[in-house]
């Protein structure tokens, strides 16, 4: 665990392996989603945002 880059008062388990920074749930977003990340298959941030997007789409349907 580490301190969120944007909210240092929050400890987070979400580590962006591409940029080696921690982000909290409120900040879950890839810093540069248009650029391919070799870590994507094991990226918790990518999967969390993908899951969140799917939940948002199912609620609005």
C-alpha cells in the first residue's frame, strides 16, 4: 500500500505499474489511456475502471 498521488492523506492498494504511482478509488483513471500499457493484463486500475463503466452502463439502460 502507498499514498495516493492526488490525495496523499489516503492510503491505497491500487498501484499503476506503468507510472509506479498509487491512486485511490476516487482517482481510478489511467493517466494516459490512449497509450498502450504492457502491464494492462494485470492492471487493477484498468479492470476497476472497466468494471465501473460496465456498471454505469447497466444502470442507465
